C-alpha cells in the first residue's frame, strides 16, 4: 500500500481501463479473491488510521463497493473492533462477490443496523463504501442521508476507492450543476473524506477539480494486479531532476524572454510575468508595456529591460504575451504568433484568439510549421478555455482532461488548463495532472507569474511539455511551502519560485 505524495509520478487510469483490469483479474483468480483483497486492504488502513476507535461505522452500498466494505467490516470485527454496518443491498439482487462478503460479515458477528450509529467521537472511524466508481447520478434517499451523516460526523472518514458521489474520471460530483453566469457553482451533495484508498488503479478524478478536496489523503493498493497493457488516462506529475548550471555559461545560455502586455491600468500583470521569468532563471527579460504612459524603467526591478514592442526581435525570443494586455494586445498577436521563437499565450491573448478566426488560423499554421508545435504553450483558466472552445466554463470543469485534449486537438500546441489539479496536455503526450498548489494561489496575478515561469524554461531550451509541467509543479510547490500565517501575493510568489 502506498501513501500518495507529490514527490513521485504515478499512472492514472480511467473507469473503463479499471473495469477491464478488474474483469481480467477476476477471470484469472479464484472466485471472490479481488474483493477479499480489497476488504483486507481497507481494514488494514482503517486500523492504522483509527487504532483507538471504539466504533467503526461501515456504510455499504448495494454493489461491489459495498461488498468491499462488508469484507473490511468482517476483518475489523475479528480484530476486536465494534463494527456497525448499514447496508443498502438486497440479497436477491446483490452481486455474487458481495453476497459472499455478506456471509463473512455475518459469520464474524458484525452488527447490522438500519441507521448510522449515534454519538461517534473523533477517535472513531467511518468507512464510506457506498458508491465507489459506480456513481452515475446524484445520490438519493437513504444513500443521500448517509452521505450527509458522513459529512457531519465527528469521526475520521475513509472512502473506499473514491468518495461517494465523485466521478472517478473527472473529479466532478454526481449532481446537477447550478449555473451563475459562466462560472460553475455546484451544490455540495458530496462530502470530504479525510482519507481515500484507491483500489486496483489510481483514478484521475481524485486529483483534479473537486477531487482533491473530496479525497483528502489518497492511498493506493493495486491488489497485486499489474496494469500492463493499459494506457494511462493521465500521469500525476513529479518534480523535475535538479540541473546544476555549468560554470562556463553566460546569460545568453539561458535565453531571452520578452513579455508583451500591461495595457493601461494593468501594467502590473506584465511586470509580474517579467519578474517571475527573471526569478525562474531567464538570461535576460524584456518587457514591452502597452500603456503609452508607462514608465521606461521599473525602479523596483531594474533588471527588467522595458522596451517599445516594435523594437523587440521576436524571432530569437521566447514571448510571453497577454498578461494584462487588454484589447491592445490583439494588434500585437499576428506578429507574435507568426515570428516568435517560442510563445506563451495567456489571459487577454487567449481572449483575443477566442473571438478572432484569423488569429486561430495563424495559431494552427504556426503549429504545423516544422518543429513549431512544441514551442507554443496556452495557459487558460477554465473561463478562458471555455471561450476558446465556444462552450461554458461549467462544461470545461465537468471534464477537465477532456477539455484540455480538445484544446490540444484544435490548436496543436501545449495546453495548461489551470485550476485545482492543473491539467497539462500536448500533442502525442499522455496528459499530466499536477499534484501541487493550494487555495493561496487564488489571488490576482498568480497566473501571470506562472506564464513567466513557463517562458523562462522555454528560453533555456526545455521542450514545451516539460517546461509547462515543471513550471506548474514549481508554482504550486512554492504555495505549498508558504507559511500558513502569511497571505501569499503574486509578487511574493514570483520571488518564492526561485527558492
């Protein structure tokens, strides 16, 4: 069994692949073996998490996830725990494996109840074995009531496979969305488990959108079943290998970054991107502010070279374009897309592309030039991604991996779909989901910092997909290491990434 942490890469498999592995293993093993392994793994983790529990409530659904819970309850009862099971199953229609597990639980002396036990204390434990990966619609009736009881319980909650109501592929909850303009606001008809034991495979939905909150600490047991032959739906990102800079290098070895943005009232966004490119290791950073009244020098960061946009030789530069660009950035985009050696397109550059078919044509043409598809990175948040795809933000959030893949297919370049569990996708690559970062990043300017970080890595010669994965990981890690008693601003973040 593994405790999943952010320092190691892991393959993530979707529901379809998990079902295939499950069916193949079940056919090769004696009857009920997989469920027995799952129940034992769940019981062992439960005992480790709550060794002093007086009562363990196991909420079991009617399917195989509930069977896993019944197996776990039997073990816990034999190990001396007071185990209470509430089961939504029907013996007439239960799967064979679950019926076998039910018999084991009864033989072990597990107490079956119609309602959850009252008075659970913090040292007690709840096991959510209601739905697993079988969630297809919002829970109703007694299942919804028990999920509500899990949500408000004082005891620690361990979810089996995935928290009930969470889509294992997408990280969304099984409930109808409530739309507010273009922003997805979903009802909280699920709960947040403190721990989740993912069985057989790790699922992408545990690491993106609402999955990171819902799953808590993720654990993994492959049940001694190899995943060979199945292609992962995504990979969980890991830190890049640290590369020491050679002594015999100079600023030209690490490339030039040009930041184009900063329309009137938004110059800070471009300066933040420039600052993060500097702290990210770029050899030189030029900033072309689109505000005619902007100063010609940044006294706080004199290393940034402020230049008129027309003076920049984009053919030899990595261009970060769009940060605070407003409408003014639109007139600069044809030259950027057509000539920049490498490009990171963010914010208002993406909004301009979304409404201009000529810019879209130029972007696709750039991707089709020899080798150029690896030199363009789009960094949209969900609303910007929705505009590029002509859909609503709620639809992007409903399938973040799918939306990122659609953007890759449409524009043939690397896409960084920002948010909880940022998705990085690229032509010919298995998508990555980033495990670092937290809500401290939910403040103005942090996206500009990320764009500058990606630009610095591109300028230093990193391939675009690697540059994006590494920058996103480091960006989130800086937030994870930030002191809890201090607010994190984008300017702080731009400096923190270098540490």
